[in-house]
């Protein structure tokens, strides 16, 4: 190995740190003898001041970096509750006659306005044509919104008021990550929404977007994306500034807020 | 990487990552953004990144993001840049100031290598990986950077001594 003025820098640090093999070291020693200025350079290298790190400078707002999502252990806690709840609902409906005027029934579910389903009694309660519910002010809502949706069937016209048929509970799988690309028909803009099972969220909007729109979009997206978590509206709003892990990317091109809201409202339950 | 391990990385790496970004950008908002975006990328890739590689991963992501931002900044020159001597409201002492002046005269690549090596203790191989250059380039640039710093500090010292006489 020939060490010369052109390549000596490739070896100098290894020479100083003692990482050259014996042949290379010997070659470098000879080279330094012929080039004392390189020896001076090595002395400069060794005695060069070290830039001190100012450890008092810290990243203050670490909470925005932390994973805020519920752990899977929470899901394991919720899952048995769902099973028990589903069983309880089914038990109640198959063992009690219930009279319940439909107009008093309060339905707190995103699918309240879903299309009515044809008679599916046979599928869930073979041999029973209709179940009547007697409670006066029943509130029907999914026990664990993140893993079940409730679909309501067509009410029957009973002899003493309206009755409803059994509820159909449809499990919804938690998927590792879903990407929805929504391409509105009229406009050219594209919205990409990526959500993750742990319910983190981030909103990235291109430069130049009005900050009010950005804030409103963040609010709206988080409310929709986080709906399955079971957090109350107040909790979701409180968490808005912290939840920067669910990745929500909006590409905004010539869009106004009304259109954006519409798109997200429409697609909110399809994550 | 598990969630708990990710949070541990936040605790241990966010500060040095922020200092690295702040030193190079001299802009608090940019440095914070860079750190947040780097951690977001780590979170998204947490299944693929082992905890032990999280630190070099973060520095690599931050470096790439800085390169991207720099390209954008060539088009939009609107960033508010803090005065060199006052970052994050801190005032440097004289010796640190001199070394800092010397550091500022280094080439960009040399600055990055110095910070990765001296502040964060990365190996030459890790630095090569983070900056996407070969091992020899790391060593040669580090050698030149230190020599240059020594030479600049010596010059500043001697001119200061002359002015004191």
C-alpha cells in the first residue's frame, strides 16, 4: 500500500486511533517522516477544540411525540365486555316482550340513518317472527363502538303500538392500517387519510393554507377519526393538540372548507 | 419496536435530536418541526425499526428532511433566522463563542459530521449510513473539519491577543 499526499487523509484517522494493520502503519510512519507538515496536521487534529453540546437545550413539548394511543391490552379488556354486552342484549330481547313506541326510541349510533334492512329475524332468532321490547325509554347504542356496529331492522306494525325486531350486531375487524383515497368527482383535489388501530392522528396541510381552515380541518378530522375510540367529544377536543400520530394528510388545492367537511362527513364511517 | 420502547426513545433521543437540528438550522420552529416529523416517521415505521437502530434512524430521517427543506428554502426565503450568538435565549460564553465561530465556518457536511460524532457519539459507520456517504468521506471530512477548527480558533485567539496589547 503506497501512501502519498493524495490519499493520506483516508488513513490518518485510523492511524491516530491505532486501527491500521502493521504494514499500513509502517507505510504511514515513513510517509510522515517525509512530510513533517502532515505530522503538524495530526497534532492540530488531536488538539482541535471540541464543540460543547449545550445540554440545557431540550425539546420541551415531548408530549406531542409520545404515542397517545390505547394499548392492545385495552382492547383485550373491552372485548369481553362486548361479548357480555352482546349476550345481554340478545338475552333480553329473546326473553322479554317489549312494547316500545318507535318515536321514543333514542338511537345513538352513527348508523342511525342507515338504510333499513329486510326481515332477518330467521337469521338471529329462528322461529321467532317478532320481538317486542317493553322498556319505556330504552337507549340503544353499541357497547363498544370500535368493534361493533348496530344495524336496525324495519319496525313491525304491532297490535298495541310499534315493535322492533332483534338487533343485528355486525363485528367490524380492526385492521392494522387503512388508507382511503377520496377523489371527489367535481374537484381535482385528493384527500388521503391513513388511520392506525391505536388512534393516533396527524394532520399535514400544504403550505399556504389558511390557519383557520387548517384548525377546523384538524378538529373535524380528529372528531371523525377518533369516533370509534369511545372518547367523549370534550375529551377529543382536549386531545386535539396532542394527537399527532394518526396520520391524516390533506392535500389542499383550490378547496373551500365546505367541500372538505362534506367529504369527511361522507366518508367518516368507512375507515 | 413496542409502544413503550418508542416512548423510551422519545425520552432519550428527542433532546439530542433537537439540539442537532437547532444547531444546523438555527431556527427553533424548524428544529421542532424536524424533530416531530422524524418521530412521526419512526412511529409509522416502528414495526420495522429495532429499538437499537431508532437513534440512527431518527438522525437519518432528520437529515433527509433537512435536505428536502433546504431545497424548498432555495425557492422560498422567508424563514426567520435567529442571530448566531443567541439561540433559544441563551448567551454563550467567550470560549464557547470562539469555538462556535470556528464551527460556523465549516462546510455543511463537516458540521453534520462533527455534531454526529462529538455530540451524539455515532460511529463512523453510523455517520456514513445517516449521511449516505462512504466511510472514507466521513473520516476525511472529520479530519479536515477538526484541522480547520483548530486553525480558525488559533487565528481568532492570536488576533484577540494582539488587540489586547
